[in-house]
């Protein structure tokens, strides 16, 4: 099952992508948002990315204005490989080399036609495995690393913990 979510900056492109999913008979869950009222992208990234992290969803699609906020937020979740794609080449490579499990789009930077092609290619392209699988296993080493905590011992922003 695929989950799709957006903030107010991506809500119109979300409707376009949902139509593409329906045309291709891809089952999906829409976690919102569904209006132009201002919302916070981390909340909607969490709805999709936590579901991918815990196995409720196989894949996700997230959309905000630039795609940047959704990418940053989604990649905080364990096992998530969220890829912000601006064209069909990056969409294909995000699957073939990075096994991206969340596609991120920016409504304010990517046209509707390109976005539809990105989605189609992203859904159809398999992971190549091989040397790329070895590299993904190194990402998981980083996820489990103690460095995650050392960077911000107080749990806050790393800059808050600098004493120079
Ligand atoms: C909302 O104005 C905008 O900041 C958001 O959609 C996204 O682009 C953030 O990265």
C-alpha cells in the first residue's frame, strides 16, 4: 500500500498525482492535507514516513512547495529513503540506485506533466541491488550509530551545544 501526503504548498499537485495513481490502479491512502489552510509539513511527513518506517505502507509520496521540507522531515524516520526528484532521470535513479521508498515533489518547482512522468517512472523502476545494496547497508549503520546522539547531546539543535 502507498501513502500520499502534502502540506498546503503541495495540495494541488497531490490531486494531480492521485489522479495518476487512480488511472494506473495503484492502491493508496491519502493522509491529507486537503485544503489551502496553512499546515506544518513535518506533521504530514510523519503520517507517511512513520507508516513506511513501521511497515504499514510499502512506499510513500510527499509533496510540499519546494519538496525540501518534506525530504528533510521524512528522512528523520528509521529506514526511510526519501528522494526529492525534479525530473525523470532523478526519479529513475532514486529507485535503481537508492531504492527510495518515498518520492518527494515540489509543487512550486515541478510542472504537472513532469510530475506525472516522475511518478510513473518512480513506481515502475526496480532497485538494481548489487553494489547499491552494499551502500544502503552502510546507511543503516549510520542510522544505528551512536553519532546520532553525540551530534546533539541535549537533544536540541547541534549549534546550541557548541561552546567555542
Ligand atoms: C510552505 O509555505 C512551504 O514552506 C512548504 O510547502 C515547503 O516548501 C517547505 O519546505
